[in-house]
C-alpha cells in the first residue's frame, strides 16, 4: 500500500449518512467507494460485496469503515506522542515495545505501515544511542538529541567527519553562525557543547511556541484578538530559531483581518 491514502470522500459520506441521517444511495460510484475503502481498512472484498446487497447492511459497512479509520488514527497518534516522550528520555527499548504492542492490535494496512516506519526509525535511533555513530536515513535533529543524551550518560563524542557535517548542517537551523560552528567542531569538547546548544535551543523554542499557541488560541476564542496577537509578538521578541520564528509569524498574520476586496 502507498504511504498515502485519501479518505476524504468516505469521511464525507459517513458524515452525511451517519451523522446527519441522510439516506445512503447505493449508486455505482458509492458502491465502488465502499468496496475500495473496505479493502483499505482490511475488510475482505467478499464481505464488502455481501454488505452492499441492502441499504442497512451497506450503512453498517460504512460505519465499520469509519470506526476502523478513527480508531487506527487515534491509536497511532497516541503512540507517536508517547514514543516522542520516551525518545526524549532515551527510553528507546520502551518505545520499541510500545510500537510492537500497537502492531499487535492494528489491522488497517496504512496505519500498520506508518507504525512500521516509526519502529524502524526508533530502532535506528537505538543504534545511534548505543554506538554513537550517525545513521544516514534519520533526521538530523533526532540524531543530535540522541547523541546529546549519549553524552549526558557519560559517553564521549566520537568527532568523525560525519558528525562534523551533521553539526554544520544543523547549526544554522538553530541560528548559530558558521564562524562559531567552525570553531566548535575543531575539538570534541567544542562539538559536544555545540550539539547541546542546538538541542537546547530547539527544545526551548518548542516549549515557548506551544505555550504561546495555547494562550493565543484561548484568547482568540474569547474574542481578545489583541491579546492573542501579543502572545506571538512575545515569541518573536525573543525567539532566534528560524523555524519557530516563521511559525510564530504565520500565526500572527493569521490573526489579521482579511484585506478588503478591491472594487472593480
């Protein structure tokens, strides 16, 4: 199965029929959609075809499809959050077990594939944590955080050319200059300090942004748009990490009223 599925049409159909009570019309297009969606959530073709013999059983089939999509999405989302927390603590064995437990109950092929990708990444991170050697298939910041944890646990950084290249790529994303980076990677101690600084800046930026987002949303929903804007202005006043500056700026601009339409 592809890494991407599009369940917009089946979700829209389920919303109309199951939420708003519209009658299910078993047109050729709807039948084809139900058959395809059933296959995508691991319902056999014969079972789906049997269900399409009447409107009540077809409606039940639609409900089962929606339920499998929802439950699979919720399971995967919860697992991803827990895995991220375990990664931050360096508890990668626990993270691997959590994903394997998910795979033991998940039947929807798309969600199983996503879980396998997640397990593969965590397994590779565990290798990085154990050996100190970076992996070419992993994201830079994931590996930096893992190597930083390894240093905190008393292991020295092996300052290879791969590690130097990793630091040179990551440093600009944390607003660290090329000159400072070049000086830092001359020694193991400097490289370790640089790595910890990059990881620290991203962790602080994420915490700051998420806190501001929570406050901004609350104020916006309460009708206090100026207070909501101030949350993002406060982030921009201190934030140096380009990614989070951009995100804060986008949120701030999203609070502006729409531009008036020009008269023709």
